[in-house]
């Protein structure tokens, strides 16, 4: 009787562990693939698709395998195989992603998600139907048994989803957590095999060895929370926040902030002046005003825009949803509290809950793959308009493949619903290549005395200042009004921004992965 109770406890534990692992794997998948492909709608769709397909296959296979003869040790082997696979994922992920890259963004992310996560998810899907066969003593109690076990598995998934996203990823890190999940599965497998008197004793010894190896892998996992291994001297910090994977890298271009594998800030690590050309072009918005005023910055990044306006005497409110980004800006990019008053909240939530008026609003929260759809709609721009003073200006930084990219026309068309004038300031050369554009929107005439732009300085004396003046003059001289008829108006109800950003993301990732100095450190 006691041994039977132990076996039942082990069985329920195995089902719980398998259910928890499923959601942990799905969420971890975004952090494993995101730095390489970007965390986009396509990535989430691929992971959800692979999860459902694998679980369906697992349910189908598990039920048939159970009918051939159910033993607790066999159930243990399912967990063991899934655990071993997960422990090995960090070793095979990078070569696989490199091989899949030529497939194009959608197919590549689907193939990578399938190869990395379909095998363990299929094995875990087999657990519950197999457990039902083990637990049900008679046909009369199959329904209750199935309900209990599926409820337990789903409850475990719920708890794992909350723990993984709210606590484990930010505190443990992605690679270590993935191996911890693998070790948890191996531990459950050892318990299942060990409790099977007839078939499991030898297997439990082998699984204990596997568990030890998994523990060694966890202990030897590399960079976490700002520690720099000797093998990656250019990698200053790696942080898994609740919102993104954040990397700080020193490379030949300067100090770089990467968020989910996309470049968001580049500065000179000695002077903290930006080497990202768009920051200089955003400064053009200052020239519409005779004296410094108030700026609302949505998206802090490394703090380059805030520092530039602060140097000229502007009073700045900066909104950044991720506290880890604020900490990184302070620790690694020279941002100080005197540069801006920082609010750690969502940009649109800030616009709804605060009522201050500003001379300039800058939205700098868009990357090639991570374009928060709720910040680029008619409804969002109408909120911004209500926060601008009568002659205020909105400046938006976007990335595009060419000056006439459809996303430029679409953002301009959307801005046109809230403002009477929209002007694009291009940066990339030649005009058909990947680069940033600054879109200005206002109800005022967007003109000023061009003498304020200044003339190029001595490059050798101050190359960063020289570059800034050149970029400002280039952008202003080539300004144009995008044709709104070529674009779609984004709304909260209908917003195809992920589709329009796909080609941009692909080009940005391709350039990053081809960079000899950044490829290793960026992923």
C-alpha cells in the first residue's frame, strides 16, 4: 500500500514537472531566438505554432505507446530524453541559426523553433496520456483520472509561465534556466525509474549521472548579470530583464547597446557623445525654438538623446518601460539623474496618466524588429498631440530600407490624421539602403533659420561634432514630405506594422551578423 502511494505521488510529480516545462520552454524560446531574429509577431507565432504541433503529436504518440504496455520507467525515459535535449540546446542553437539564416526571416525562425523545441515538447506531450493509462485502475474512472491529470499539468504550466517571465529569467538568466529545466526533467525521470521495481533501478543510476552532467553545465554557464568571461572581453554586460535581453558591447564602432540583438545606442566611451547619426538629426527639432523648453522623451535607451538636449539646457522627462535599461544607461553610458527626470512605465500609459505640456516630444522606442504597435497608431499620436504646446513638434525615429520605404509612408499617413504637417529627414546614403529617418510632425510651419545648423567643423579636431553637423545639414537639405497615399494608416484596430518591419528587420540582422567585430558579441 505504501509503495503504491509513493508511485502515485511520483506519477503526479512527473505530470506536474512536464506541464511546467512546456510553458517554460515556450517563453525561453523568445529569449533564445530573439537576439538573432528579433522579438516580433513572427517569432511568437512560430513558437506557438511549434508548441501546439509538438504537443498534438505528443498526445497522439503517447496514447498509442501507453496502450502497448505502460510502465513508470518508460515514462521516466520520456522526461530523460526531453531533459537531455534541453541541456544540449545552448550547444546547437548558434550553428543552427547560422545555417537557417538564408531561409528568410519567417521560414528561418519557424525552422529554428521547430528543430530546437519540437523534440522536447513532443516528448513532454506524451507524458499526460501515458500517465492516464498508468493511473486509471478501471474504465469507470478514466474520465476523472484524465481530468485530474490534465488539470494538474495545466496548473503547472500556469505557475511556470508566471515564474519564468516574472522572476526566473530576470534573476537566473536564459541559458542557466534552460539547463535547470533540463535538470528538473532528469531529476523527475530518475524518480520515475527508481520507483519502478521491475525495470527502473539500472536506469535511475544512468539518469543520476546525466543529472550530474546537467548540474555541471549549469554551474559553468557563462556571462550573467554583468560578469565578463575572459573568452568575451568586449562583452561588458548581459542582462535578461523582464522585457528584453540587453547587451553592452565595446567594439571598434564604440560602446554599443543591443536590445534583443538590435543596436539602439552607440557612443564614444570616453566622452559619452553619440556616434549614432540619428541622434544629431533629432537635434534639428531644437532649432524650431528660440530658447530651451521642455522635452518628453519616450524610450531612453542609452540616454544619448536626453544627454544631448540636457547639454543645451532643456528640461526633460524621459519615459522608459524597462528599469534595467535605465540602470544600464547610468552604469555604462554616462547617463546621470540630472540629465532627465525618468519615469519607468509604458509610454502610452504615461501619456494617459500625465497632463504636462511639452515643446517637443521625441518617440525613440522603435527598433528594426521591436516596434511597439501601440505607440505608432492614430490613437497614440492623438494622445501626443494633446501633450504638445501650440507650436510643439513631435519627432519620431524609425528605421527603414530606403527613404521611400512603405513604412515611412505609413507612419506619415498615420501622423497626418493628428497633425497638419509631416516632414521626413533622411539619413542613410545611398537613399535605397538601410538606415534611420526622423519624421517631424506639427501644426506649425516646419521651417527655421538654416544658419542655426552651422557649418562642418574641423574633422581632426572633433570628429564626432563634425559628423553631427554634416548629418544635420544632409538631413535638412534632403527633407521631403512623404506621400501618405502610398502608406496605410495604423490604428489600434488594424496595424500591419510587423509585416512592414519584416524586411527592415531582415536587413538589420544581416548587417549585424556580417560584422566581424559584432557577430560573436551580439549573440
